[in-house]
């Protein structure tokens, strides 16, 4: 099994990179594990307080569960991936069954910050993007998908997203084997990653 980690700041284009890589690979050979599914459940926290959750701090992730799920997939054991809602900041009682495949792609902003998770990865990728570009994507996404106002998004960006990026996410790119500038627009880098994965599949 080949385990590929794809990290990068919020709005850097990670999801687009993953999507474009998948377009070049056979669908039945790849499992996708989004870090976002492993945010800690906050159903015990009052609704108003949930708005203050810092989603950009490593403590917001349930790392032991994510790591154990990757280890189970490596052993050939299917997992039940959690479903997390940004709208309610809670986990669903339902889960998504994920079967082991030849390739597992882990995608998320903080996946290269965790030493134990990094050790499970065969290839570590960091998607790099200009801070202004990331901010404009974050505003568009959070307004459209997460029901936030643009002022709320800007406020959150200044208070948590930007400082957490500088403290945790940006430094984590030193652990990457490949750094992909321009995100989903970097066709050469995406084709390179896809070719490395394809080479593994052919063995």
C-alpha cells in the first residue's frame, strides 16, 4: 500500500490537487481520507461557543483515531470514517465505510504537523499558495458552504487562521518531499505525483 499525504494551508487548492490526481488514476485503486472528517465532536459544547472553535489548531483533531484508521487500512481492514459537519460542529452518528486500496491519500491542512502520522506516509506533498489567493478562496468557500458572513470569515482569518497557519502549517512544509506552488493550476506537479502513484500501481 502506498500512503500519500497532501497538506497545505486553508484555501491553498489541496482538494483541487487531489481531484485532478484522482482523474488520472483508476477509481477502484484509491481511498481518500480527509483530515476534516476527524475533527473532535463538539456536541457537548453550547451552540454559541462552537462558533469559537479553532479549526486550525492541531488540538482540534482526533489524531489517535485518524492514525489507527490508517494503520487498519494498511493491515487490509476496512474502516468506518466519521462524518463531520462544519455547520453544527458535530459528528454524525452515521459513518462512511472505506475499504483498503493500493493507494491511500490523506488530505488536510495539518497532516504534516503530526510526527506519528507523517511516519505512515510514503510520499508527503505540500500545496503552496499565496496568502491573498488563499484568503479569497476561504471567503468564497465559507460563505457558500459553511453559512458564514464575509465579515465573520475575515475576523476568524485574522484571529485564528492566519496565526495558526504561521505557527503550525507553514513550518510543516519542511517535512514535504514535494512542494506544489500554484495549487490545482500546477499541471506539471500534478502529473508528476500521478505518475509516481501509477508506477506503484503497476508493480
